[in-house]
C-alpha cells in the first residue's frame, strides 16, 4: 500500500525529471531532446511549462501537435498558465476555431500574421504548408504519432526540437502498404522520434516516471504489459484516494452488477461471455458493453478523488466505450439507445485511434480478440490494447468472450524479422498475455 511518503516521492521524482529536461534544453550540445511518457504522466503539462520557460529565455517557440483538438487543448492550457503570453493559433482556412480558442489566441492562416505572438501552435499538417521563416525551438507534442515524412516536411522551420510522446501507444497510421520501405533508413512510415534518434544517436532521452491518471490498481499492470523495458512507472496518487460508489443498491443482483462491483472494488473487471466464434460485430458483446454503461448511469456512480474530495456524480461523458473498429463503434452507439437510460447516448464511444490522448473516469473495452478465430497483427497490436486499457482514472471493464488465452497460445507472435529494423518490445502477443493473466486470475466475472 502506498503511503503519504510514497506520494511525496512520486511528486519529487516527477519534478526531478522535469528539472533534468529543462537543464538539457539550456545546453547547446545537441539539436533535440526526447521525453518518453507513460499514459497520464503530464505530457501536455510539460509542453506548457517548457513553452513558458523558453519564452522567459527570450525564445519564440512553436508547438506542433497532431490534431486540431490537441492544438485547441494546448491553447487553453497555455492561456491558463501563461496569461501574459501572446499565443498564436496557426489554422487551415477550412478549420473554424472554437470561440474559446479565439478568446485566448490570435487565429491566422499565415505565420506572417502572427508576428506579434510569442508562441505559435498548429498541427503538423498545417506547419508542413509553411515554406518561409524559422524558429529557434519547436515542441512536438505526441511525437510518436507523427510519421517521419511529416517531421521531414517541417524540419527546416526550427533549429532545435523537444519531442514529447508515449512510445507504448499506437504507431502512426497509414492507409498504404509499407513493405517497400521496411528496413530503409528513410522509411517514411516510421514515427519521427525513431528516425530522428537513428540519425542522432547522442540525443538526450528522458522518461517521465509518474502517471497521474492511472490509479495504483492499474499502473503496475500497464507498466508490466506495455513498458517492461523502460524501468516502469508508478501511480502518482495514494491507494484509497480514489473510489467509486453507487447511489442505489443493485436490483436483482445481475451479472452486470457483479461486474460493476468488481470494477468499483478492484479497479478492473473482466466480463467474460460464453466461448463462441463470432464476427467482430457480435450483437451480444456490443450490447453487453452498452448495458454496462447504462447500468453504471442507472445506479448513479459517485466518484471520489483528489479533485473531488466530497464525491461527484459521474456524468455520461465521464464514461467511454473503446473498440477496435469503426463499425463496432456505430453499433455500440445504437446499442446505447436500447439501454433505456436517457443519458446513455452521451457516453463517449470510439476506436482506440480516436481515444488516444483522452481521459475518462471509467472505460469499458470491447477486447480486440474477443470471439476471433485468429490473431492478426492488427488485433495483436500492443499499442491498441495499451490505449484502450489506460484511459481511466477509476476503473476499466473489459468485455470479452472466453477463449482469448487459448487463441493466444494457438497463435504465437509470427511477425517477420527484417534486417535493419529493431525489434519492437513488447510485442502484442506478450502484452495481451500479461493483461489477460491479470484479469482472469483476479477480476473475472463469468456472464
């Protein structure tokens, strides 16, 4: 059990890591600094702090994010932490910035119109259209989501870069075949950090040691499954600081209530449906995930945490249902309308790719391997399972059909080994085995 001293030690370790990062930024011995971060370790907080630090040193940094939502979130954080700093929002002509962004920044489609701004924030795609001008520093947020070809397009815009991201999550997405580039030093489909490190091996690398999102019930499992070679990380809060309770008692003591009780008590639950080979659009699995969310809302879940010491009734938007495929997400949304709860339609439902970077109180996961006859590289992708099982602050519920461990044993990892391509660890087979062993041994509820 963590003690108060443990919590203080976590805060001290996080501050020491940040101090070391700032120290490397102050030297001129290298052109880049890399910061690896586990889920919920404060990547955005670090980006905002470093940006302010650079401005104080008379720098005019740019920030490169991967999506418009990430840009808008960073602008809100920058405005809150550095209210006296002029912020620019580099935007495409087709993107309508929200009113909150316009209130906190100057929005323009050309860098020349942001000359009065001390920090300029934009997506990688937008920065790639900028052909003139250069800056002393670029901060690349979620840098492991950025393909190396995208990094190459903006590399001339800055002299030095801070690359912040999570190496355990999903690789950059591409819709074309990548076989022709495998093993080549200029492989455009690799993430930008990996390629940059290959060409600049002396680049300082740092790691944030604390997750402020994941509770103590989740951090050890996620660290073991997805970050076994990084030294791991710890939860930043004490055991007992967060808890969930219900406003109403269970009626009928259904297996849904048993699963929710398991999740509320231990932080994890595996709602295991009977073994059966089914298509990925299996109606029973999808409806079960929706029913669990509806039941959570029906019973009025109250969350207590370091932010809400007296408890707070969970809203539907505090709950997410994560899936592997977009057609599954569409079917879950339809299934939520059949739960009978009027607020269920507001539960967030999306694929792992779209949930990456987001945070919720409770997450319900439709396991990518549930009911499958085979284990493809897509469904075994370690980053996909990492994203789905690391979005929660309170509890994670996995819905799956029995037989996943047998499927894993029957389909060991068979990814080809390529020359000049470092092996990726952990592989999806191993990560799935670790997670399933934990869920089955301690948190399984048979439906």
